[in-house]
């Protein structure tokens, strides 16, 4: 019997601000069987791309990328907000609705040509994921695909990605 992962996502209205419905994966993480099923489903999909390394977007993307990297016998790299990584970094600044943000990876985290799968918990507008793909591209990485637990279809993030396959396990249409 297959687990319906959507049953393990908590909906939190008006978080982080009024009018927003937040899809909380904390309840999924707390349910061992559902969490294991999540990792296994993603592992089956990701291993087909034969990645050399997995990249997780701060911070909930780390929760996916780290156990998946262990499960698949791969390395894991962190895509972090500016100033959070030691040593030399490669950065990418991108526009937000109001202002901008910068993400970084360590300069020696990826070798040119390495196959990378990018992970995050949620695909909403796609802005951070698009920036992470661009950042990884600056290093010469070959980003093979992106994967998330949840996708908010009504925000149409996929329209930002012409050639990048994106896999999500749970979709919300409104």
C-alpha cells in the first residue's frame, strides 16, 4: 500500500504573513514511514540522471539533499545565503519582488562538468531555484534536473525553466 504523502503535509494559514497558506513539511519529517517513502521515491527518480553530486538549497533543501546523497552514495553541496560559507565562494545575486538576494557555494565544491541534481523542499515562484541553477552554471556544473517535495502549480514556476527537467512529488493547484 502506497503512502499518500499529501496526508503528511500540514497547511498553516496566514504564515509567514496574512493571506499566505504555508505548506509545512515538519509533519512529513516527523513521520518516519512517510519521510522514508519521500526519500525512496526521490532516489529512484534522481539515480536515473547519474549525478556526481547533489546540491541542496538553504535550508530545507538540505533536509532532502543530505539523506539522498547518503542513500545514493554521492557527495552533497550546500547552496547558501551570502556570508554563511567559509573560504572562497562563488556567488550569484538575483532580484526578488522587493530588492535582491545573493546565494553562494564554495569555490571548490564542484568541478566543471560534474553532473548535479538540485533539491529544495518547495517549488513556488522558482526564483531561488532559477538563481541556484545559474550559480551552479557559473562553476561549469552540468545541472541535470531539479527535484522538490511540493510544487505550487498555480504560481507557474515551470515556465521559468525551458530545458531543466523538474520533478515534484506533491502538487497543489490552488
